[in-house]
């Protein structure tokens, strides 16, 4: 296995957690490079379900090193909770977890600001996860963020925290009529987190580059998905980080020449959580059916996911901006009962046809999707373990997806469990 980046090819929740868990067998290091605990990556082993938010999904494999890279934003409270809950379930977390000293910290004021902004936006809200992700990245870009390296130096930390709270409290009080935050309380709680997490903090840039020099295999775990990427997604209805393959280099300090493969994960249909355009969104009846069959409820917030037909315009865009070598299709089994399955191949807007992803949000909001219709297979697929055993119409559907998105399918997943997947 060469160094491989896994990214979501849609709006997140494509099943990346499951795929990382499966591919982690061949990897030595599994690395998160962006986002934070807005992610919810599910891994199902036997009758046990694990939902990872910050810790890479390779953690369930003993002997693998899991790394939280510099591009990730870390909520130390969420991190401590996640470590504790995994340890309670007998998962070893110690020298197998490394966190970049350059990653930025999320503070309570980021979370509250995230929520207040959403309320303030009213009907035009983004539908964020409310985890403080956006405001934390804003501080990073504004160059007033606080990094884990700062947390380790008490004097530096006190000064930076003081400056931030002073400035933030003015905004909270004057713009939002919120009382603001107590410096002493935050200082004390973050000093407490420091003691709990300091053993994991290190120079991960060096760690990972040394691992590459020793010919170790690195697996980069993208969070969110291409259409939630701050540059390439459905802006402004996106997250605040680079969820595409390029983000893996910036978010870890690994040069692009060290990457061997980029794989995109896509569902056999489409989902999104939160607001924003969704050209192929189902009507109410179909929505209810697929949501139920696919258990489409957010792994982080529990919100019902919006569901729709496979949108090849979006996935083609993902193939392009990530340079995808291959794609992995998940949740094929969810379509087992459909009589007719649709693929959107282009959009129609004001008499013009769009084969490529348009930057103009209005087009995405108001376009008419152009569909191909394919006969369903109406047969259970969750126990199938090879491509040749799939029903003929399922094979045709997958082959058609490869053609319309312009990338070969590497694997197909037919259930949430580790073993419900096969290569093609
Ligand atoms: P991620 O954020 O990309 O890791 O995806 P999530 O974990 O948020 O959502 C994917 C959901 O689909 C989880 O509940 C998985 O257990 C489940 N899942 C993954 N692959 C399959 C599959 O092939 N079939 C079915 N039915 N469920 C799957
Ligand atoms: P995983 O890694 C699906 C969505 C939110 C919202 C937008 C911005 O599990 O695929 P944010 O809190 O990031 O500022 O919210 O992005 N979003 C996700 N949707 N899966 C995710 O992660 C998501 N992380 C954020 O719903 O629309
Ligand atoms: Mg998820």
C-alpha cells in the first residue's frame, strides 16, 4: 500500500469511517488532517458500534499509530471525553495516539459564537454542527488562534487567552448581548485538559516525515466531504476547512510528492445534513423510505439527513478537484428494494445544460436535474461478497456510475459491518 488519502466525494457521511477501518489493516499510521469533532465516523465491529469524532478511525486496530494533524481543530473537552469513552470500551489509547502541537484549540467562546451566529442568520443559517469549528478556523486565519504548543507554555497561554477573551467579550456583549466569558474559569479548565492530553502532544510533522523515510504506510482520513470543502464545495453552505485531497498535505506537513493514491468515498445515492442546495433531493415519500432503510441520521448531531438520488455532476467534480484515482461505493444495499433508480447526469437551468459543477449557488438551488433511469435489482445484497455474485442490474448500475463520474470503482460496501465489503 502506498500513502493513500481518503476523502468524501459528496456532502460527508459517505462511510469514510468504515472504509478507513477496513484499509487500516494495511496501514501503519492513520491521520486526520482537517475538521474537528464536527465529524462523526462510524465503525461497526460485530454487534459493537463506535462513532469517532476526533480520533482517527484506525484506533480500533491495535498496533497502529493514530495522528491528529496540524490542520485539525481540537476541542480538548471533546477529546478527553472521546478518549475516556473508548478506554471504557477496552480500546487502548496511549502511545498509539499523537496530536500535533500546531493544531488549534477550540474554546467555549467558539462554540457559543457558532450557535449565536446561526441564530442571528435566521433563515439563511448554514445548519452547522454547533461545535465551534468555523469560529476556531476564523481565529486561525486571523492569526489570533491558540495552538496546543501555546497551551504547553503556561505564561504564553495565559497571555494569549487573556487577549482573546478581552476582545471576544466586547463582541459578545456589544453585538450579541451575551455576558461573555470568565478568563479564570477557562484558564483553569484548560490547565486541567493540558494535564490530561500532554502525553499525546508532539511534533507530528517530523513524526510522519520520519515514518515516510522508514517506508511506513500512511492513510489519511478526510472528514466531511468535497462538497463541504471551503473552496470547492457549495459555498457558503460548507465547513471551514479543506476537506479535499490538497488539505491532507497542508494539514499534516507532508509534501504532495509523497502521496501515492487518492480514493473518494461515495454513497450509491446522496445525503446532506444542514442547509444548502441539493438538486437531487427526494420527494417526501422516497425520503422517508431511504432515510429509514439507510438509517440516515447524523452520527454527530442526530439530525435527520436529507437524501436524494446519486448526483454524478457532484461526484465528477470530486474526481476532478481531488484527482481521484478510484472511488469506493457504499450503501449499495440501501437501494435493494427500489424499482427504478435514478442517476443525475447534468442540470438544466434557464434553457442551458450544465455538465460541470456550477459555482453559482442560484443555479444549484433552482436547476432541474436531468436523470437517467435504471431498473432496480430488487434483491438483497447485504450478504454478497464478490462483484460477480451481484444481481445483473446492480452490476450495470455500478458500471454506469464509473462511466458517468469518470473514475473506476475499487470497492463496494453492502452493509455497515467490517466484512460487508468487496473489491472489484
Ligand atoms: P462517515 O462520516 O463518512 O464516516 O459516515 P457516517 O459514519 O457518518 O455515516 C455512514 C453510516 O452508514 C454509518 O451509520 C455506517 O455504519 C453506515 N454504513 C457504512 N457503509 C454502509 C453500507 O455499505 N451499507 C449500510 N447499510 N450502511 C453503511
Ligand atoms: P463527517 O466527517 C456531514 C456540515 C454541517 C453543516 C456544515 C457546516 O462525519 O462526514 P460545521 O459545524 O462544520 O461548521 O458545519 O457542514 N457537516 C457535516 N455534514 N458530515 C460531516 O462530517 C459534517 N461536518 C460538518 O451539517 O451543513
Ligand atoms: Mg459522519
